């Protein structure tokens, strides 16, 4: 029997010094079960594509190819509409079930660039079409893509955010994609946060299809929507800082309400809060330091409203030398790095480069001093921060966009495996797939890879000799596995692809994101060369 969502709340230090005021950190962990094969809900996707004149050439070509790959990735049970906007708003494809993908692709390829940027017009038209869809038990998301700032229609960020939050409350989330150097990264990210979606930065045309894969790998199998957490504290405890980027409010009693959006099946969501804990308060109760109540609509149970609770308890005593919880420390470091990046990006947009550099450098120093706690988890974050710091020095025009995207990527990471204390190694795990890679096989395949990663493996080869077909769930699983391994400095390679599987890879452009080898020997050589390059 598959359990429902699990919740845990634990403190960085459950030992509280008596009669003192200290800073502590609370980690809230939410883990969802895998979806059953029959529980994959249909997606209703709206694409709002900027076709203004600045999109001409390789930008529009790359966007069209990425949109076509997305259509091929989606299943016959999914729905899509496509709106292209410039000075006018063009409904390229009204909402349709993807039973005839070629006709939809032909319409996408017909998009031509025009003049100005009526961003609000294109976005609102797409939201309207998606909202009016009548697809039972569906998940609705709009993707807003632009390479510039709004020149027509609504232009005020506050109005954009209200549109996003209002529609999210009605069950439609918005993801934003900024393309190139001229869009407002702060505005697009704020829309995504208010709209319950993601923010991406496409710095070059080659990245366009990868963004769509990342986005729809995430929403392909959702578990819950409208996830809300209410955190009630003992007297003497108050919120100092929210490390995640979710909308939240604090009521008059000091309790915190967090709007955490949607959550996937087979996922782990971590939320970190900084707390001030005053054990000298006359009504302080260590046994009730924090109570977390999570409510959400369960998509796998016909939108049933569910409620789960966890408590975080402490003890009050002097215990010199007590060591904090390593997992909480690691998560705090990761999310504080993401928050620093988002702040730095906003300073860059305001022209305050010095403050931005100071924020990034402080985050780097903080990670460097703790990286030994979990090198396989913290090193990728540290390397991204260092890479971002170099971009600030060399490319001022795009610096804010790179920094904003980096912070967003850290926030949206999906870690399903607890690797704390696991030492990785350079041995290669080889797996020979049995039959087709489809929705029915994916949960077992991911569980198998997770088990190997807990044994320290970070290099994995799949032999697909016996696989004649791979569906969209399999594609999503491969992307997720590659992401897990690369975060730990490893790699994922598939070998011996059959002609039919190779065709799926080509059509969906998966070959641009997953390493493919003609034979197992070639796959081993690819990984050995990676290992040697790391050592050198």
C-alpha cells in the first residue's frame, strides 16, 4: 500500500540553552509517494510566445523548435493552445487534444515575427483559453516567453503580479522564460513566484528546448496543488527569516502561513525558517516549539483536501559542545545561497554591482567553510556561485539574468535522495533495461537508481538493447536521473538504443540533454574520460 504525503519538522539544534535568546533553524520536509501509472493527469498547457521584431532569426527559430519538441514530448491525453503576441495577439492554435501532433507543429512553424511587445495581451489571452478549458482532473499551466519588456498594454509589475496570483488561486500557474539580454528578470521572476510557476533564463538558442524539458519533467506527474503550511510557534519563538522564495504572511500571534504552490509525485520539498528562540519567556514550551500543519488538494485522490501535521520539539538544558543537525545545516546553506543570489540580481538591476558582488562572495565563503559536510551536495552549488561571480566581472549586461537564473535553479532543485554522509566513488553502475521504458516501469527504475546512489554511485549506464519504445514518462525519468547524477559530479549515459528509441530521442531532442553511446564499451569510455578530466 502506497502511503500518502509524509511530513517532518526538525530543528538545527533541539537542545535549547536555558534563560537565553538564540537563533535556531527549522527544516520542514515534505515527501510525496510515486504516482500509480493510471494516476497521470492530463496537462492543459498554454504557450504565450513573444513574436516581436527582436525575436527574429535564431531566437524565433530556437523557440519554434523547442515548442515542436514539447508537442512531441506531451501525450495524446494532454491539451495545448498556442498564442503568439507582438502589437497584435494571434491565436496560433486554439485549445486542442494532442491527437494530431503534426498539424499543431505545422501551425507553430507558421509563426512570423512582427512589431511591438503586447506581453499582457498575449498572456491574458492564453490564460483565458486555459481557464475556459473543460478537462476534468487536469493540471493547467501557462508558459510566458519573452525577450523584451512590455511596450503595449499593461506595463506595471504590480498589475502583472496580481494577474499571476489571481489566476493561480483559480488553478492556473504561470512559468516565465526570459530570452536574451533585454527582458526584466526581476519582473518575470516575480510573476513566476506569484503565479506558482518557475522562472528561467535562456542565454542562447541552444538552451531553449532544455528549458521546456526541465519544465515539463517537473509538472508531468503532480501530486498536490494549493499546498499551504501553517506554522504555529510556542510563546517566545518568532520568525526571523524565510529562506525559501514562497509567498508567506505572519498573523498577529506570530504564526506563519506559507503558500508553497504545487508539488510533484515522488518528490521531496524542503522549507527552511530562521527562528529566534527565547527560552526565558514565561510561557515558553519546548515540547510545542513548532507545529506545522500542511493542507493541499490531492490530485491522485480526486482533489480531496488533505491535512497532515508534524511537531518539532526541543529540550532546555546546558549541553556544551552539542553538534547541530547536519541535514538542517546543509539545507540552510543551500537556500541561503539561493536567497543571496536573488538579492544580488535585484541589486545588479538597480546598478549596485558592489553590493551584488559582496552578497555572492559572502555566500561563497559560507559554503567553502562548510563544504566538507556534504561535498557531493554543496560543491555543485559552490561551483555555480563561483561561475556566477565570474560572470558578474566579465558580462555586466547579462550578469543580473545569470544570477537570477542561478538562484531560481537552486530554489527549484528536486532532491529525492538523502545523501548526507554517503561517500561517492568512481565505480560505474550498469543496468540492462528489461523491455520498454514507460509509465509503468519508471517508478521502479527511479527507485533502483536512488538505491545505487545511496551506495555511492554517481556514474550510471543504461543498456537499452531490449527497449523498443520509450514514452514521455520515460523521457522525464531519464532527465531526472541525469539531473540527480550531475548534481553529484557524475553522469548518465544510455547505450545500444534501438532505431525506434533513437527516433523518439531525435523527435523530442532528448539527444541534446542525455549522453548517448553506440555500445557499452563506448559508454564506459565516455565516463572514464569524464573521470580523468575531473582528476586532472
